[in-house]
């Protein structure tokens, strides 16, 4: 699984914003990222998260904290 796909899966499962270190830990523990196949997991994951923000599939909520973007219109209707 690609690092960005792994991060998206972790964030979907969590249902809340997470710090990149938590995303990395959960992706490794769940076997979504293979540390033997990915040379530098930290560097690769951080680059994937930045790419995800640029591609609008992730949002940066704060320093090192990422979340999935708000759903389609009406997702927060109350």
C-alpha cells in the first residue's frame, strides 16, 4: 500500500484528526506500511502527507496534525 493510501485508511478508521506520528505508528502496526519496503518511513510518510494536502485529499489542522477533508455539502448540517 502506498504511504498516502495508508494514511487515508488510518484517518478513516480513526474518525478524528491525528498527529503524523500517530498515523505512522498505526499504519506500521496495522501492516499498511512495510518498513522493509519503504526506505525511510518517516520521510516518505511526511512527503505523502504534504502531497495529500496539495491534492486536497487531506487537510492540515495544526502543526503535524492531519484530518480528512469535510465531506460533501451538508455533511455538517445541524
